[in-house]
């Protein structure tokens, strides 16, 4: 059972568990969030925390680091980056002897199951090129970055690339609410208007299904992603 009201060291007012229908920046880790969060309801106080940041455990572990444990820290460290997504550590984080992780990256599901039998598994590094950046590494020679890979091997996406795509669409105002249904919240970017072959459209649908799952895992919300709407498919 989830705790609906908490007191948190990072804020002077009580925080309530709520569903945010627009994207927000978490005041803990400084990363993008959507949906369920702990929010200050005090007038003119726009404070949000991801659920995973608000109720972060003092210590945690991850299957990719069997011999290490991670300790929760309140402040980021200049020049350090999250080993999962590649983004700078600016706020709340988990630190081990060799790696840094955002709280939400640490808690990414190992397996994602979607429509049509699509299954994506979280991997420490890519065995094929990411379909977004067309590279195996987020930063060549510096950071491999975690990836979600389909069991069929046709789909491979860096967590960091999807995260960046989320941020860019947020800045561009492509998060929209449709039909007043919070489960239909999504971000839409117009396609380039070019016609596509049936095969290309089919590939685009499967890419959309895969991205759907990863966006939900990263943002922690039941979003519907417009298949093929952000990438020029």
C-alpha cells in the first residue's frame, strides 16, 4: 500500500501522492517526470518528486553490479554522469565505488512486456546499433549506456536516447492530453508527410510499441506513445 502523504527532508511542506497530468521536473534528481509523483499542494509552491526519489532507500543494489552496493546521496557531483542514461548527475543519486545512477534509472524494470508478444530486456550494453542514434555507444569510447533489446533482436534502444527524446519533445510542447483520459496522455510530433510502404508502416508500428514501453518505464506513467511520430519513419 502506497503512502499518500509524506514529510521529506528536501521540502518544508508535506507532500501528497498525486497524478500530474503535465510533465514536470523532479526537484530531487532534476530529471523529467510524468504521472504519479509526490507534490506540494501549498499555494504557489510548485514542488514535485518522483515516487522513486521521494521514497528512495538509503542503500540499494542492481543485478548489473553483483559485487557492489549503491548509497543514496542528496546532491549531485559536478562532472559525473549516470551510467545508465549518460546524463549529468545534478541532484539525488545513487553512488557505488565505480558508478553513479539516477534513482529512476536504478529502478528501471529488467523486462518490459507489450502488445503482440513484444518483450524488451534491459542490457548493460548494446550488441547492435541503437535504432535512434545508430550507434552502439551513447558516447563513443566513453559510455556504452544501458539499452532495452527485444527478444527477437530487431529492436535496440539506449535508455539515454529515449530519455533525450522525451526531454526534446517536452521542450517543444509535444506532450498533449487527448480525450480527457489520463491514460491517453502522450506526446505527438507531426510526421514529415511522406508516404510510407506497408512494410515501413509495419516497422514503424513495432517501433512505436517498443518506444511506448520504454517511455512508460522511464517516466513512470501509463503513456500512449504515437508510433512513429517522433522519428521520421
